[in-house]
C-alpha cells in the first residue's frame, strides 16, 4: 500500500496537485485556465503565528502548529 502511494505521489505535481502525465502533456500547453484561489483560514492563522517565531533558534525545526476553530457565539 505504501509503495502504491509513493508511486502515486511521483505522478502528482507538488504545486497544483494535478496528474503530471496530463498536466505536462504538450497538447495541453496553454489549455488550462485558473480560477480564483480559496484561502485556508487555518493556514492564515498558522502563518501569522509563525511570524512570531522567525527569530527563534532553527525556526524551520518548528514543524507542528496546532490550530483550533473557535466558534463564534450567535
């Protein structure tokens, strides 16, 4: 199962998640149209928090950033 997943990952673009045999095919050059992006609000919160640790020793070693959804009253 792990090997199948690794094989799959090798065929997926790390930038867009598209299937590389399709997205890199010469016939498809210029054929893709991008829509508006969607913002992940959890990632936004993590990036804001990450800025507070930019000057910490080895900031790239800080790899787990917990984030929780706070429900609004009402």
